[in-house]
């Protein structure tokens, strides 16, 4: 899962790239600034330098290359200044920030003292334990459905779901299989896997659609995805989607990338 610190570090890297690029572009630029004026409905350009008069020296469109360089210089200077300012701010935060710092305050208290405290936020492990302890009734299996068991000992509907479930199990990621979810305007669905996000403390849903080359199946899958979106659950945010066809199987490398990004 990508926490706030990781997002800040990503933004820091982006800003560092911007600073380097604008700094390089500002090394060889013409002296002075560009002033624009409007006369008879037309834009006129003036090159302002210390050795010219106050309003600058008029530039005709024959000097378009110089005009463009002066305009670019003005833009780059503003970007360089802002990016540098934000970079300093982000570095200051990242040097003194951890995603779990509020939780650490409680955990660093004496064990007996912790019993007397009502925490502002429940420790993450305790939240997950409480979330997992809530019982639910999943989707029933038809009598002719093959019995496929995960390493956690639960029954799933396909070999791909078993691959996913075992992957989560070995990574120590807690999940609920086919936990019912009501989608307004659609009805109750049973996402293949439901997780609790450490960063947002909200549920995230993983739907694996394994027969996308079946037109009827694919149509139903699209309708369900639209129902998620109608309920403000969007792919790439709180909805993870993976797909298969008879010729395209589930890629375990993709699973790893999805886990690192969302869980």
C-alpha cells in the first residue's frame, strides 16, 4: 500500500526533476524580459533590458525566436521558483513524518498505562482484527460447483481465485472472500475479495473477471463495474480489477504490482 510518505517522496522526485530541467533551460537565455502591449487590437512585443528605455525596445515578428525565448524564460523562472519552494517544504515534512506516527505514540506508552487510555485512533492491527471478527454470510455454492480450497482452508470458485487468495495469505494480507456489498440501483454483489485499507481505513474491493471472452459474462461484468461507479467506488481507487480469457491467464507479476499499489 502506498502511504502518504511514499506519495510525498514521489512528489519530491517529480519536483526535483522539474528543478533540474528548468535550471538547465535557464543557463543559456537572453538578457532581459518580455513586455506585451496591445495597439489597435494587435499584440506588440518589447524587449526590456537595463540598457534600453523604460518601456523596452520594440520587437517585430521577424524576431519571433527571441520573443519565444524571452517568454519561455519568464515561464521557466516562475516554475523554478515555485518548484524549489515546494521542494523545500516537502523535504521538511518527509524528514519528520511517518505514516504510523500517531499509532506509535500509544504503542510507546507503558502497557499498564495503555489500559487507561482511550486512543484517538485504534491501532491498525486491532482495527483489522475487529474488522475480520465480524461474521457474514457469503454467496452459496451450487451443488455441481467443483470444490477448490485455498491454503487458508476456505472454498473458492476458481483456480484463479485460489491463486489470488493464496497470494494474499502468504503476504499476510487479511481479506474477506465474497463479503456481501449492497450497491444502490443494482442490488447485492459479492466481491471476490474485500480488504481494509490501512491508509484510508475504508474497504477496497477486488473483482476478478475470468471469462471475458464470453459475451454474456463480459456484459454482466461491465454492468457490475458501472454499478460500482454509480456508488462512488471507482477502479484504481477502491476497486481493483483483474481479467482473464481462455487465451490470457492471470499474471502473477500483475498481482504483485496491484498489491504494492493498493494494499
